[in-house]
């Protein structure tokens, strides 16, 4: 079922993005906006040449 409505979708914690990708594929309205967010613990400590 394709969705032909103008939507703004924000996803929080999208991780692998499976559900988010489904929404992108199902929405055919070009006026729609999709923004996906995920969290992380921050940047790792400096290790070797990576500082």
C-alpha cells in the first residue's frame, strides 16, 4: 500500500533503519520529509594514531 500524503516523519533511535526505510519506500509523495536520528555514547578515546 503506497502512501500519497504529504508527511513529515522523524524517527528516533533508527539503528539499522528497517522501519525507517519501509516508510521511505511506501511514501510516494515528493513533498514528504524523512529525518532519522540515532544515538551513540560519544566518540571513542584517542587510540594510537587516532586522536
